[in-house]
């Protein structure tokens, strides 16, 4: 046998970190699962109690924390890891089976004698796959009938808001495609797929090539479900989620989520300052609901839907499309589909963006100022501009107020392209990182889940583990580690 006689200079034992089980303890001790355990105890009634409810639940959570791809993989880990068995609450003492006896018949002596076979090695008493299957059936039933697994994220959200005064200040939304463990092919006998709850979804991305002006589109299709997720984009922690079949509209689901989340949690609605989403959620209804009903500023990219100008033969894709802000008069003020306000100098025909001066909440108007006056620059067409607008400004220069009710899809409290808009919109990438963790750390890139109830349960547990681990890190004053799912917990000196 090859033997390593010289130790390494830096061995694992020298690293100042606690054991890997501490990550499981962090989740186990912070997840609000008291009612779930009580309901599971009632559902078992007078059944066999070879494996109590609490250890089975802890093992289920441990499988998610340690990222086991299947129950069989978790069972193998429990069978060889007594520390994990004990941490979950199972008996860590191995069991020695009784030796088996056989008869050895001796023909010469015409008699038989009992021979005791060598017993097998001691093994740990670990739940079998059917034990977990029956247990999971009850857990899924709790989610299907009472929504108790999904409610874990609501409870954890409240606790995180108590620990972090700015949790929920900046929220965002994104939809994520999750494929079912089904091909989506219809069985000729049953006329159904192997996952009747799932269906086909299509995500189409469109754009305009800035060089050629030609429209391009990219279509992605999948069979399964959609995860609709609202998250805190500063801490990268989920806030609320919903699972729907893949064909359901993201805009429709987001409207329901907004009312369900902010309507039932006025503390979160009062705390949230801005809400970010990509251009696929560009909707006048969503933006108006956020601002008018909950006083939350929407920061959602605007789709380019103007087609009249693009269909003209002399259309130049290198120049922005603008329309007069006041079409009833021959003014010099124009706006783009993104909501940018410009002036066209009547003397030089130069297009200049107006300087944004802020949002007037009492008037629900955006306030802009003449760029020449704001930057102390001489404009040769200033007098003609004032005459066209019918204004007589003082030394401050011309001021333009744009009511957002002119077009709630285009005009928002924070105009597109401003520094504040870009800083807020860039936080949207936080939800993409959460989705990446859901795929890679929690195994939704390759899974064996069919049925919307199972999918809701599995997603709810994964997000609850993510939130409970973050809560545990915060309570132990490790906010810098609250996003980590696999990093070892350091030893406190």
C-alpha cells in the first residue's frame, strides 16, 4: 500500500474553520418549521415511528444544504456518515444483525450439525427510499393544501426585516424557466404528457440592430414551469416566489404578486423605495400600480414599440426617434420612446438632452431645465426657442415639466438613462445571480421533478434554506457571508 509519510505544509486541519455540519446547523436552527413538524406529526397519527418526524425533516433539509441531487444520494450519505445521522436526530450507533444458522449434513456420520455464518459488518439504521417517499408525500400535501412550504419564505422575510433595517428597500423581479423531468411528448393512449401540470413556454427576445436597422429576434422554448421571483437586489436574498406552468404570462403573474406581497405586508410596501425589472415587464399597468398604490418607484426598461418612423424609407437607425412633446404647437421640445426629453436648437438644428431636475411627487411631473442655462453655455437659438414655446424665463432658463400621466409606460419618476436610473437598474443582475444559484447549487438544472405541487415544494424548500442560512449569518454578525451557500463558517477567536 502506498503511504504518505510527509505531511503537507498546509493541511486541511490547519484551516481556521468549523466543520461542514455547521452550515446545516445554521439552517436547522433558523428555519421556522415548528408548525410543519406539528402537522406532520398529526398526519402520521398512529403509524409506525421507526423514523421520527423531526429527524426525517432534518434529513430532508440536510439534503438541500449539502446539495444532494436525489434522495438515493442522500441515503448513501447517511449510511456512511454517522455525524450527519446524529445531527439529523437519528441513532448514530451501528446495528449488528444476528448471525444466520445453517445445517451442515455429514453423510458419513449420518447426522447434521448447526453452523453459524459469520455475521455481516454493523450498519447504521437509515431510512429507506420508500420511507422518504411516504414522508415527502405528506410534505407535498401540506404545500398543496395549506401552502406551508411556500409560507416559510414569508416568515423568514419578516425575520430578515427585523434583523436588517434596509432589507426590502430595493426589490426586483425576474422570471426563470425550469424544465420539467418530462419530454413534453403526448402519450398516444392517455393523450397526456408524463407531467400533465406542465406545458410549453416560449420566451422571445427582440431588438433592433443599431448598424443595419434590421429587427432581430431570438426564441427559447421549454416544457415545464416558470419561477416568478421577487428578491432583495442589495442582499441577493429571495422575498417571495410563485410557480406557474411555463405558458403563463410574466406580466399577469407579476401584477398578482405585487398585490399579494405589498397588499398583505404593508411594512414591506412602506419600506420599499424602488422596484426593478427588465424590459419584458414593461407595462403601463405595472408601473402605475407600483407608484400610485404603493408609492414605489418602478425602474423598468422601456420596450421600443414605435413602428411608424422605422417603416419609413429614409429611417436612419443611428439617430434616435423623437416626437414633439407638445404637438399642438410648433415647439422645440421633443421626447424619445425611452422617455428622454430633448430640445432641437432652432438656429443650429442641434439635438440636446434637457437637464433632469428631479421628480415632483405632488404634481406627478418630471422637471427639466434648459441645457444651455444649466451648463452656463451660450445658445444662439435661445430667444427663438422661448418664442416657440411661448415662455419668458428669467436667468434660471427655461423649465419644462412633463406629467407622467402623458404616457405611464414611457414616463417614470426616475427617467431612463439618468445616473440614478442606471445605478438602480444595474442591481437587476442580482436576481440573475440568485437564479444561477438555484440552478447550480440546488440542482434545478438537472432534476427529477414532475408535477406542480412537487415543484412548488422543492423550490420553496430551496429558497427557505437560502433565506434561513442568510438569517443565521446575520444573527451571528457575518453579513458579508449571508449570500454564501458553501463557504465554511470561520472559527471565532
